[in-house]
C-alpha cells in the first residue's frame, strides 16, 4: 500500500525529531548533567539545612528555571554541530525546509528542559514530602505560573537566538560563540522577569511571570514562522 508523499515527509520529520532528541542528550550530556545536578543539589541542601520549610517553599520553585535553561543548551549544541559538519546540506538536499530545521532544534531543547524539570520536581518534591514539608497554595502557583513556563521559555528563546546567530555567522570557539554565551543570555530573561515581578506588588507577581513567559514563547513562534524568510537555504550550508 502506498502513501502520499506528504505523509512520508511527515513521518520522516517525526523520525528525525526523535533521533535529534536522542543525539542532543548525548551531545549535550554535560549541560544536562550540570543543570540537573545543580538543581537537585540545591533542593536537597535546602531540605538538609535544618531550616524552616518556608526556605524550601520559597527558593526551590524560583531556582529551577535557571538550571532548566542551562541544561537545555544541548539543543543549540546539536544544531551548531550539524551545521558546521555539513549535516544540513544533506537534509536540505533531501527536501527539508529551514523552518523544519529550526523546529527540530527547538523540540530537542524543550525535551531537555522537560527532563530536568521532571527529575528535579520528582526528587525535590519527594524529598520534601519525606521531611514533612506542607505545600502551600503560593508554592503550587509559583510552580504553575513561573517555574514551568519560564523553564521552557528561557531555553526556547536562547536556542532560537543562538540558531539564528549560528546560521548568519562563521564558526567561533569560546565565549564569542553562540554556545559560549548562550547560557548567560538564556538565564537573563528568567532573572529579569523575577526581579521585575518581585519589585511589583505581590498581587501582580503571577500576572507578570506568566505574561512574560507567554510573550517570550510568542516571540519564539514568530521567529520560527519567519525563519524561511530570515534564513535562506545557503545559510544552513557548512561554512567549512
């Protein structure tokens, strides 16, 4: 039985996404390990410090976005590596569009953020329950309206910027490369939103954090939609 070419292409795209996610976990394992390790370490330290549960309830949900963003950098690493090594030349010749390459990188980035969030929340909350910490409504609201959305928004934003930067520039190493400076730029949105939200009246905290996350994700979607215009196929060819 034969299928339309569009179905074959869609199946190929999904298969490529799964392969990219697995490769990202391997290529970016150091970022993934550092982001997860630091998050778990801090949460366990907060619980082992013998202080009141308020310390954990206040600090734990606020620090996760920074580590989730840091750990998601494997998506950008994989994108940059594939472009430098000429992988995109083959994929473009196969018929993939630049927009698909961007989406593939963003999906891998979001997957890394999800892994860190899942592990950190499972271990952190499990440890808190074992120590008898009573979760408050404010804690769950912070998780829902700040921790989760900003964890994804920060990683997706910097990956988008980094992929565009990588596509329009020549390969560089060290801090001047997209990979070198990306972790700092990725953490900046979460930190800025947190500072602004903390300075505002408490009643506006969740409006600011969730609104900022939505705005960042909308910007990412907009850049993805414009990627075909912003990036010609020649931008994805190996510069080496």
